[in-house]
C-alpha cells in the first residue's frame, strides 16, 4: 500500500489506487487484506479506478479499540473521501455484508456489488452454527490462541481436518495468525448470521449480487434472497465458480456493472 488516510476515530488506513475511470473500492472478507483483492483490482483497472485498502486491524492499517461495525463504515467513508468523495463499492464474502451495510448507511455510494455474502438463512442449522462459532471465537481470542481461532474459522467454512492441519504447516499460517483478531470483526459484521432484510430494503442504489454456480446451493439461495430484499438489484450466477472466484471471470461482470 502506498497511500494513507485517517478514519473518524483516528485509525490510519492504508490503500492503493490503480487504473482510470469511475472509482470502485474493493472490500476483502475474513482472513484477508487488501492484497487479497488486488488481482481483481488489476482486472478492473482498464475501465475503473480500482481502490484496495487494508481493513482496520490488518496489513498496514492501524486499529483502535473498541471495535464496532459502525467504525468500519466510517473507514469506508474515509476512503471514499480520499478518492474523490463518491465511489462504487464491491465486497466479497463478509466484506460483501459490510458493503451492504455501508450502502444502507447513506454513504456517497454510486453503486454496490457483492459476491457471496455468507448469510446462513438457507444453511441447515446455520443460526446454531453461527452462535457456537461466535462463543468459541470470543474465548480463543480472549485467551490469545490465534491459531485455534483460525482453525475455528476454517472449520466454519467447511475445510476438512486434514487440510486444516496441512495449513498449519504451511508458510502462510503465520500471516493467517497475524490477522486472526480481525475474525471477530467479520463476525460482528455478519451479526447473527441471518439476512438483515430491513437494512437491505433501505439501500437506495443499484446493487449487483453475484454467486458461483459451483458453490453450495445454500450460498446461491442466500444471495438470491439478498437480491430479493434490495429494491434495485440484479442477481447473477457465474457458472463453474466457487467462493474462491476467479478475477478473470468476475472482473468483466463488475466492470460492465460499474461503468454501465
């Protein structure tokens, strides 16, 4: 990241700008930084001014206690102001939930798009799983067991035990532990895990909701429900794509929406 701005509560936010055209801010999900969505930014850069930033508590950005989802909305407001005072937003996974909340909060957002915000309405036992995860995550982080917190999250995503243990031995594990405290932030963004229909109904701008055709059925159903709840929305499925969507597939879809 080569630029900095400051949020309302004094938190330093690191961001990077690439390309030309209407500004689009990309919001990463859990266990990720702005660098995670940088490949997508590069795919948008020929038609948009693509902005990636490290959410608070990650990468080169600072952090200020106590955390609240409203502070992350203020963070987005600060980045929007830094790149011209108005922007479109894109968020992936829990970052998508943050984008939807920001759009509902009245920020100067032109358009918004999300990829697979993981609201668990259509997952069997989703609410119970979310409640158990929330409780266990709070305990492990309070005890400083960052590795165990990462394991909890990976299990929540459906990763098998053998793959989790393999990840523990990989070079990327240290980076995952470094951002583990921010798992609590994404958990707060997701609330009780259920679709915030009243907030979605308050979004005043066009929203594109995208899901992967190879993702679990509940994920597609949940995001179809997101689109149904937003007054001005379009729902699209990218065939063959999973939650780890390919930038070369998603990029052209977003560029068309943001420049249309």
